[in-house]
C-alpha cells in the first residue's frame, strides 16, 4: 500500500457525499435528521478500512482514534452537518481531509504514530434547526448553556432534548463529552473561508489568527408619533431620523477600528404607517473584531454616536444587549506552523481572522492549543448551493493541512 497522501481521493469522496446528500437546492445534511444519520453511517464505512476505534460521545460527536506511542492527542475536526440548501464543502471538507490524513499517518507509521491522532465530527455545528450553533463542540468545551438549550424548539415545536433522544442522545448528559478533551494537546481545523479575502488576494490558502469577538445589541430610539401632514419639520421627534444617522456612522466606526466590521441588520418602526412620524425605531447592531480592546472601543463609539443623534433629534435612546462573545486567538506556535505548511505547499501565505465562529473557537476556549487553515471560496459565498472552491485548491489544502498535521504531531511529541 502506498504511504503517500492522496488529495484527489478527498475530492472524489466529497463528490460521492454530494451525490447522495444534495438535491437541486443544495446539501441537506441537517443535524439529527435521517440524511445526517445516513451521512454518519457512510463516514463510519470509510473509517472501517483504518485501525481506528470509533465511537460517538455523550453529545453525539463522532470520534475516530488512531492510538499512538503517547496518549497525548492531536485532534483534527470538522462537521458533516450542513444548513438546509447548503454547499458541498462547508464542514465535510475538514472531516474528509482528516480521513485522508489518518490514512497517510497510519501507513507511514505502520499503525503507531508518535502521538495519538483523533478525528472528530462535531454534532450540529450549524445550529440550523434550533438556532444554536456549535452544539456538539460547546457541550464538549463546557460552554453550552444548558438552561438556554433545554428550551430550544424547532419550527415544528419539537424541543432539542426530544430531537436528541430520537438519535439516542440524552440531553442532560451532553457535557460528559468533555472527557474527550482530557489528553488533547492540539486541535486543527481546515475550512473553506466563506468570505472573499483570499479570493481578492488571489491566494489559495491562509492561516487563521483567531475568531472575531462579537457585540450584538438592539438600539431603540424613542420619539413621538405625529401626523405627517400637520406636524412642521422643526417640531418633530422623529425616531427614524436618529436611527438612520447610525447607518453611515457605523461605516466610519468600522473604518477607524482597523479590521473590524459593523452591521445594522434590521430596522423596525412603530407605528409603521405612511401617515405618521416614527415614534419608535429599533435597529440591531452587530460588531466584530479580533482585538478585544478595539471591539470595546467600537461599541463605545456607537453608544456615543447614538446619544449624539438622539440629542440632535430631541428623542431618547436605549440599548439592549442581545449577545456577546470575546475574541478567541489561536495558538502562536500553531499559527506559525500553519503558515509554514502553506508556504511549503504553494509559496505564498497570508494570515487572516475568521468572521464566522467555528468549532475551533470552542476547543480553543477549552484551553487546547488550536489553529485553523482556510482555503479560498469562489465568489466568497457559502451556506448556498453555489458554494465552491477550485479542485486544484481543494487538493492543495489537503496537502498543506497534512503538512500542518505532521508538524503539529512532532510539536506535541516534543512537549515535555
Ligand atoms: Zn462550517
């Protein structure tokens, strides 16, 4: 048997997976559904050819373990679940590249690498059905809020605990999954970029520095309803005017932050009729940055701007926090190794932050040294059936990710 990595095999396995999990609208591997169970069975079949121990943990994450000379473990992760009408690469590229790397390591080290190597397929990364992303990895990291998760319902009114029971997972015990991280010494995750940064730089691969911290708020401007015909312009308390001024302002705030992004994603007005000045306007603001200090500054600047515009318009403003997460920085040594692996594979490398959250952020929050590698996304689009990456880039990413795995394995083995 050849000991060489075969990236073309990963591409053909991705196509095989697409063949039975995609319809005319895209991938349909939504977590805990029949198609997802079928996908998992297919993955287990692929793993059967390897001398790995395979089991699902208490949160439904699937682990394949190749025992090494040391029980300290290098983890490689991804997710086989997709959003409804999703793409053919998001999540499963990571897992199938991991399968190929297990094959290479098994062959090269005759079934016993210097450290234990484990592949994990996280359960319900997307959170498409219950609106809660990173379910399996946050249960494993210990960060899952049980009280919030216990009452989540899908659009048919089925609760998360009930849906889990149907696939033999006991909701109350999901955090026992944390045991899996006991001997974890490093975690690697490959992912499509899902954005246009590498595409615009014309680079196939990038080393990921970490995931953005997020501040998510509702901002409510309180004015006064008044007749649109009889109220002179200078007598209005127009909640919409103040809210609207926030729109260009957040572009200036993001610009000043060097690398942050701000989005006003929704706007609702009351009474919301054509013949009344707006009495109340509620907008949502999502702010993200890799640097915690810069993120805090972006938030302060938005708060100050909202006060200023409220005063100018003779209205009042109030804020509600919707959600927040701190930035997660990946491990410096691993980021360096990732950059080197990319440079060795295709000459040029680039370091970039991740806007979306990934399972890797949860593993890093649990204290395991972590890094991610991104491969270019065509059109910069994902969560859509048009999601795509050039086949040549898919092959390059498997090669570079394998080089990273080898470096990380030696790094783990050399640790005291
Ligand atoms: Zn993903």
